[in-house]
C-alpha cells in the first residue's frame, strides 16, 4: 500500500500513462492464441531482454515478458516487476 501513495504524487501527465488498454482476442480475426518460449529459440535470450527493457516511457508486461510463459502467474510476475520499475523511476528527482 505504501507504493500506492506514490501514485498520488505523480504529475497529471504521468497519470495518463497509467491508463491501460485491453483487447478481447476473440474479436481479433486470425488470432488463435499462442505463447512465447524464449529459452529454446535462436537469439531468444537477447530478444527476451530487449522486450523487458523499457522503451522510453513505454513498458511491456505480460506472460510473454516473463520466465513463466503461457500462464497467468507469468503475467502477474511481469506486471509486479514493471510496477516496481515505474515506482522507482517516479521516485527519482525530476531534472529541471
């Protein structure tokens, strides 16, 4: 709960980044579900690390950005990691 207090201190422009988007894959043509296995693909480790690295203010979370791929536990693990990263960045003093 202590981390939730930090959200209150964010700038209004920062709060816009907290809005999420969801998609019902059942409504997306040609989407039949899949999962990522990074360990066995050529260059998989480097791809995994790149995916987990924030792109500016854009962070990726989900089972595909976890070592527990294809499971909700992986999505939760990934989300917790990303939230901690965002809170850490939010706590840093802003440059003038």
